[in-house]
């Protein structure tokens, strides 16, 4: 009798545990039909989190390593506490620089990462003598199962009611075929010295959700931007453009930015990195431009050279920075989106053109 009672109790407690687990999972995956994009502040690196209407999560880049886990913790905070996700379905790397894949391995030891994506792994990297060691950690974290992204590939995402896609438009220096309408700004291209670094090989992601579109090109540099966008524009116009390469002036070629004609530009800059006067000036020249957001005030520029304070997430130098993020949220039909800077009152609303 005692043992039967114990058996009944055991069965009961197991089913209670299973039930609680199922409830937690349901809550974690619950979504409101919106597509959310979080620009996480990693002090001049990059870490952009997407949560789709189907509840899937994608992190593109993961900030700097070290600094007592500063960037890893900021990413985990936004993922778990803000976006309410327990794991990452996809983690992508635009290119093999430290401010972009600094925390993939550290994140993998804290949470489950189902799929790793990158441009392919080179044996060595001329600009980083420590690359073999760093890439060893990445290989271990991804259990050597990272998948290679090439220009023209589609990143597989679960479909919802509104069509959602991510197309790779550049990778490893290759670009998608130069089809589409002629780029009216093509003649503005003034080539710069060729870039031998991994920046020029960045993976670029073109996201479409209904009529909404968003482009992130990692740290792609000037001549590859022109290779993609001239003489024709195969990308079309985009609603939101993440300024390339933290907004440095060796990227954000006007032939690209003006042809994309974004309505909103987000600069993932640091206090002393990116957010350059040249790139800000180019973004302002876009005809459709409505707003520029910056993760950081550029401490070297005058206030009038950058976006107004209400559009800047962090004004302090790195030592005192609170690491505030910017959240962009697209309505379920992809016809309208909002942008909100953490801790600021105002939510900015934009209809999709
Ligand atoms: Zn970078």
C-alpha cells in the first residue's frame, strides 16, 4: 500500500512537472504577430536580435568578448528578460572580426543555439594572429556544424501569415546578380583603395516582412557596396537600413545608401567608433529619410552633426554606459513599424511606404 501510494505520488509529481514545463514553453514562444528587432549596445561592435512572429530568434553578430562578459550579458538580458526567449534558433556571424563573433562561444555555454551560420571558416586571418585560437572556440561551440552562407541563399525561417524572408545579398566578396532597375546614383562611385580585410567579405542580410524591408551588411566596405549596387540596383529600396560598419566612412558609399533610400537609419556605433560625420551626412541625403537613430552619441562630433538627443540611446562614454538598446517592432501585416529607444518616453511610428 505504501509503495503504491509512493508510485501514485511519483506519477502525479512527474505530470505536474511536465505540465509546468509545457506551460513555460507555451509562454516563452507566445508572440503577438509582430516582428521585433533589437539593436543591442555593444560599444561599437554589433549584436542585432530578431524575434519573428512565429517566435523564432536570430542573433546577427555578438559584440566584443572579455570586459567581464559585458556584451554577452547585455545580449542575454535582451534575449531573456526583454524578448522572453530561452534560446537562440539561429546565430549568424557577418565576418570574422572580434566585435562581431566575440560572444558566440560564450553564449553557447549559457543557452542553446540551434543553428550557427557564417560565410565559411578560413584557416587563418591575416589581420588577427590570434584567429586560430578564437576560431577553435567557435568551432567547439558550434560542434563543427556551422552552415555556410553564400550570396543568393535564403536563411530558412518558419512561415507565418505575413510572408517573411531573409536573403543573403553578399558573402565572401560575392554579390547577387546585378539585376533590377538602373541605379541613378551609380555615377557617383569614386573607388577607394581595395580592402584586403574580412570586412569586404561580410555577409549581408536583406529581410522582408510583408512590405517592410531591412538591410544589414555587417562591415562591408566601399568597393563591395558599389559592386552590389552598380550599375543596377538588385536590392531595391529599403524601409530601414542599419548603417554599415558602425557608420564608419570607409563604408556607407552614397551609391548604395542613396539608392536604398531608407526611411529610417540605425547607427550601431560606439562613443568613439563609427557614427562618422560623412556617413551621417550621406544618410541625411536620402530622399525618403524620416529619422536617424544612434546607439551612442559620438563624443567627438558636435551635437548638430548628429541626430537629436531623443534619438540617441546612450550619451555616456563606455566606462559609464548603461547599454541601452533600441527596439524596432513591425506590425503583424508588415505595413507599419515603431522604433523606441530604451528609457525614452516617445515611441516613433512609421507607415511603410
Ligand atoms: Zn565591426
